[in-house]
């Protein structure tokens, strides 16, 4: 029997050639490859597989050996093996089964390998592998870099926007979203000028185009000043902005990054500091003016007091002229004090007083010549308070002027005061009063009222709704009342009016015995030393003290005063009291002099006097060794009262 095997040989030859082609492809493939028989034996392993792992067919002749060497940790090996079995059980011929595992190589290194298994129809499996270690690590580093960038962008307080060369937004951080009013999702792909809507704050002209600004530059530059960003919701804020180009690998510009911040508050602080510097300068000037001006007023008031004393009490016409003159000098003194308080806010020099008299005088003076009148309501048993009458006058004057401006059509301002006792309960506007007795003053107008959104700001420095207002009036009032240990609050209803409440602690000492203004204190006979650098002050003081029955000697400065006091003490005829001017230009003033006098005589009875009442010594005189204080200018009756109280120890 003859059998024709021609076709069989051709098939075998063709199969051999195909196998040879597969062998060549597998040997030179850029990825690892292994052919696994149905029983798990490794039939073929290409060079790249050996290069990846360092194992050959002798090291890993089958799957068991491979799993043992490639996955030395038992727990991990069992997990990989379970995934392999799972894939093989479900695999269909020609179906790809991708897996990524960590493989331990022959040299002990670990690589991240992407495996793809394909089952053949004969039950064999071809497994290819790709070393993706570097790619994964690059991705991890890139992911970490992106995360660091995201954290940085979230953490910084500046708004950040990036854009391509056409000005289309590619990224925004959270601050940029908040300032612009656009979310990143809404803004992506939009033109930068649509989202970053900026105008010149002064001219209101369209701001610089960031895309045009970045052309032709190689580093970050600032956009034009006075930029105002208008958010999507219409809110305006002053900003500073910087634009910088972004470069690609080839050095070409691929976009730009815009960094901006809200400097509205910063600019306000800078302006406030500038105002404070100006006020400080005013304060220095005011201090000098107050000292000199009050010295002049002292001479004027002293002469008026003496003339009034020498005038017959029943000469009403002259007495009225003197009273008016005294009131004018007192008003001038208050104006000087207001300048000091406005510029520096000094500590109050308190005296126990009946506040109703201060309220009446201040209110009547403030409404003089206007279409406004004041209605007063005070109980007979109103408690006295410890106040600086000049500073409280400034507060009341400010309140009345504000009320006048709110009542342009005229009307009545209601001014009242009453005694209140606080047990630590809420007063008004959420204030908590300390326990104790207070005198509550209320000033009510029937004007336009204050909107609720402005009530919480009216005591803020520089907050004003007036076109030419400074915003310092109510802030100064708040400062004065606070330094008196009191509280100031406000209630208002739009269209009905406003009421300011002022709480002042009631005096613990009780009101000092009242005197008629024309009554001269009982004459004294003691020996008084007066230190003042002004000739005219020493001259008028000589007459005033003489009229009060005192014997007086005078010194121009601290050195003279100390010398006179020592000699008098050594002679056995010491001074009974001393009056020291606080400020002696170019010489030893009251603060230094009292230290030396206390060294000579710990029992010295000293009174400090100054026309610059904002000095802390005037408010805390006892801490510096003084027994009393008197503020220039002062009347004859005031001089007599302070001397009597210090000499008798009743102060």
C-alpha cells in the first residue's frame, strides 16, 4: 500500500517555519514571555523574562518553583496564587487576564510587573510581563507632587489662577474661588477677564489684561496699582496682583499664573496707622498748646475770680459779667481738653460731681442757636459720680450734635438720668455690667434712626456715614466712657429715632459739699510753696493765695523748690503744702521734684498742677506721692477747696 505523505510533510514544514517565526519574535520581544504547559511546566522562557527577573528554566522549571521564588512571603504568595487560579478557572481560549503583582527577583530587588495571561486552545498558557516599576514610581511621584501642589494651593492665603496662552482658565484654588465668586468647575475654559473682573479703583476703567501683560516678560511682574476686583456677586475689594509666565520644556510660554490677594483690610490698617501718626503729631502739638494756653487761661480766670471777689455781691450786673467770663474760660479749657482727648485719649482727672449740672450745661451750649431744644428729666436723689467734667462734656456735646444732625427738621432731644443697680445682668446691646450702683444717662432723638447693620460699627474708629465725617467722634466717646469705668450703648429704630445709654459708676465717696460759685472758701493761714516757670502764673497765684489768707513763696523750677523747702524745714518754719507745676520746660518738673521732697520729708503735702491734664500723673497722682490735683485753669474757689482738703486731710 502506498501512502501519499506530501501534504503532511508540507504541513509539518509550514508549522516548523511558523514556530521558527514565533521563536524569533519571542526572543526579541521587548516584554517578558513564558509558555506554560497544561501541567504547569514552563516550556519556554524568552530572554527578556530572564533579564527582568534573573531566573531561567533551570531556576523555575514550573509554576510551583516560580511562585516559591518570585513571592517568598507566604501570605502574599498565597494571595497571588489564589488570583492566578481564579483567572485560570474562568479563562476562555484567547481571553486576556491582566494582573499586576510585586515580584522578587533573583538579586533580591522588587519590581512591579504587569502580567497578561492568555489561555490557548490546547490548554497551554502564554504569559507576558512588562516591568512597570519606573512608570508606577513616576506616577506616584507625580501624584505626590500634585498633592503637594494642591495642599500648597489650598494652604496659601492668595488666590491663584492659571491660564493657557489664549487666556482660558485651567486651574483655580479655593481662595480664588472665594474672591472671584466662581467655582473652578464653572470657570474652567472661560476667558480670564470674564472671571477676573478688575477695574482701576480710581478711574473705574477696565483693568490690565493679564494675558497681554505676560507677553514679552520672562519673570513675575505686578499688575497696575489701585486694582479693584469685582466678584461675581458684585462685591468689590482692593487687590494686589502678580502675573508670571509658565514655560514648557522647550522654553516657550505655555500659559500664565495669576496670583492675587485681597488687601482691602491691609490698606485700611495702613490708612489707620497713617491717621494715628497724624493724630500723634497733633497730640504732641496739642500738648504744647494746652500747656501754654491753659497757663494764659489761668491768669485770666484768676483775675476774674479776684475781681469777682472784690465786687459787691449785690452788684448783679458785674457779677453776671464775671460769671459769663468764667463760663467762657471754662469752655475754652474744655475745648483744649477735647483736642487732647481727640488726639491721644488721656486718662480722666476725676472729681465727684453731680452729673445733671454737666448734662444741662453741655446740652444747652450744644443746641444754642439751633431749632432744637432739650427736655431734661432728673430725679432729686440722683447719685453723684466721679468724672472728668471736661471729658464728659465732650461726650455729651458729641451725642447732642449727632442728635441735631439726625433731626434736620428740628424738635426735642430728651435727656434723662436715673439710678440703677446692677447685679451683673445684661444691660443693653448684650453688655454685662459689673455689680454695683450706676447712673444711667439716656439721650433720645426722634430722627431717621440707624440701620441694624450699622449699629455694631458706630463705635469703630473711622467708621462714618457722613460725607465729611472723621469717624472719630463716637470712637472717642467710647474711649472716654470706658476710661471712666462705664459703658456706652445704643438702641435705634429706623424711622423712629435713636437712644444712647451711658452708664457711669456712682461715686463711693458721696458728693462733696456744694458751694455757691460766688462763695469764697474760709480763709487759711498756712505757708504754701508754689513752683511754676511762668512769671504771670506766679504773680496771679500770689494774689489769689493772699486773698485766701495764705502766706506764699515761689520757685521757678524743681531745684529752687527743693532748696526753699529744705531751708524752711531746717529753720523750723516748714511749708504746710506745696503746689508743683508738672511741666517745667528745660528744668526739673513736678514728677522729679516730688521724689526729692519725699526724701526730705515723707509727710510732705503736695498738689500737682498742670495745663496738660492728659498726663497719667494727673489721673493717678497718689501713686506718685501727691495728695491732690488741680487742673489749669482754675477758679479761686477751686484753689481754696483743694488746699483746704489737702491741709485738713479730708480728700
